[in-house]
């Protein structure tokens, strides 16, 4: 059965997304950054009437979501 991942954060800056990923991994939580090559275009899309909720997404396993959110809230 494949693991399910959920988005716990959205970023416009890929560096910030990777810093958050590194913090989580230092706490033993697997994290993934998705959309880093298109996510920083979101302000451009929204200028032209887009309603995108894209951005650069930080994902963790569903079962780690609460702990990951708590870690980022206290560490960032």
C-alpha cells in the first residue's frame, strides 16, 4: 500500500521550503518539496486572474503531519 503524503506548508521561496524540509528531516520526519520550479511563478499567475493555490509545497506522511506542523511552529 503506498504511503499517503499531505501538504503542511506552502512557500514562494524554494530556499525556505528546503530549510523547513531539513528541519523536519533532522527530527526524523521524511519530507518532500514539490513544485519548486513552478511554484515561484504563482504571483505571476495571480496577477492575470489566477486563483491558484499552488506555490512550493512541503509534504510529509499523513501520520507525521501534526508533529511536523508543531516542529515547524516552534523551530521556524
